C-alpha cells in the first residue's frame, strides 16, 4: 500500500503498484481500478479528496480524477443472448443480441449446443461474471467466459437461462433465456411407435386368422375321417357281424360253426375299436366332460353285466378343460383296459373309480376288491405293458399295485395342457 484516502460515502481507496482498490465501508467487497478504467499508468503514490468530494490519484506517470457516485450504485447489469449454434451451425439470433429466444427446434442427432451471451456495465472497473442453468437446475458458479456448451441432451423441452453479475455482486434482474426442444429419434416418436403397434396388431391378427383357418381345416378333416369310419367301415363291420351270426346259426353242429363264430367276435371287437377311434377324433368331443361321460357309461355297461358295484368319484377345478385327441384317446383306452380286467379276471364285487384334475395333472385311479394278482402285478400278457406304453406316450406314469386276495389298483398320472 502506497496511499490511502476516503470519499464522502465512506469508501476507502488504497493505492498500490497495480492500480487502486476501493473497499466498501464494511470491508465486504473490493473493486479494482486499473489503466483500463482510465487510471494513469504506473504506481499510485498519492491519493487525495478535495473539498467537492472529488478523488485524485497521482502516479509516477500522471494524475487521475475520479468523481464518486454519491452512494448511488450503477445498478444490476442487463444481459443478452448474442449467439446460438446447433451441431456447429449458427442459428438465427439478432446481431444486437436478444433477451429471449423462443421455439428453437433441435433435431435428433444434433444435440450439441453452444450459447453465447454478453452483459453490459456502465461503470469503470466493473468486471462482469456470468451464471447459467438449464431447466430447474441450480445456478452455476460464476464464470468469466461468455459461452456455454452442452452435448448429447436427451429428448425433451428445455429452457436455458443466463444472468450477469457485476463487481458489486448484483445479478441481472431478468435473465436472458433460450427455449428449445430436442426432438426424439424416429423410433421414439409417437407416430413410429403407433406404426409398430399397428404392424404388431396386424401380424397378430394374421397369425390368429391363419391359426383359426388351420384349426377349421383340421376339424373338417377329423369330421370327415370320423364320418367315413362310422359310415363305411363301421357299417361294413356291422354287416359282417350280423351275417356271421346268421351263418353261425345255420351251421350249428357243423365244423364251420366255430370259425364263423370267431369271425363274428372279431367283427364286434373291431366295431367296438372303430367306435372308440371315431369318438376320439370327433372335434366336438374334445372336452374333459366328454371323457368323463364316456368313461362312466362304459364302466356302467361292463361292470353291471358282471354284477360289480361301481363307485364313481370325480374331483376337478370346475373348469371344463379342452383336451387334445391323443390325451383323451390314451386315457380312455387305459381306463377301458382296467375295467375289462376287473370284469374278466378280478372276481370282484366292488370297483372304485376316482378321477382327479388339478395342478396341471390328471390322476385316474381304478381299484377293486377282487382276488388280485399272485405275482404283485407282474403279468405275462400284453395288457399291462400296453397300458404303461400308453402312459409313457403322454409323458405320464402308470402304477399297478396288487396282491393275492387284496384286489388291484391301477393309478395313472398324466400332465394336462397348460
């Protein structure tokens, strides 16, 4: 410090080797004057206030006069947007600057923006700094640079704001603003997403229509096959059975009677098998209720003829499931074989049938109180092996539990369609 003086407003002026520093009365702020503000160059060696309140500063190169503003501040500085560039290309902004720039469109892929701005101070020694923010972000720390760069902004609506701050710490009362919108890429735009939804719906409709057409075609084929089997093969087998019965009666007592009787028996068995096949492939018999009805009817017909009392138990979810042809056919044939075994071999007086549907599984249990099997269910015939093969085709499991004098239980577990 080389000199010191005080003006009428209580400000202290300190002469230094680099100019004059003005201190507020509360010493909270310092304002620096240099030759750029009109101060004579060189070291300040004297400071003096005359009777009019004018401040004089002497340097080793000259004399400088400064008239204080009687405590009136120069006021906050105004600020303007002087330039805007989008992806390196300048946008239209007035050469004199604008306090507000609106409706700037930024296309996808051009999200790199640069904002140029400038403030105006009318007081010597007043160095401006700037604060800026984007949207609701807090104001930035003060900077001396007069441009700000943003890169890779996500799609959306934005407002850029900037204000100037003078040496007294006063900010622009109204910040300069730029309102702009960054457009989303094509795949994020509503019309494109709507187009994708429309294409997806059209594709789904086409797939559904093709599936329905295929199901209708399959149903027609199944109906035609069932009709042909019933009308052609079934009626022919019926005629063979009837004619063989007539021939057997006419050939009673002759050697030809036994073969003719055998032909009739085979015809009736084939007719029965054809009936099962026709039922299995009929399109309108694809539900669980149809399977339960046919099983119950068959068991009642066969067991009542052998004076076997039948107990029927059904437990399901109450929903009439749709079953595929293979599942219905294999389950029914396993059940049919179990009932025939009771009628032919068990010597039972009572049979219990339980059908349970749940947990994506069908469980069928057929048991009797008959003589059972001496070897615990192992059999030299093909019946049990055929039943196990049918269960395996369904991805299920078949268990046979039997002992002499304790009856037999056949348990089938098969997965249901989801």
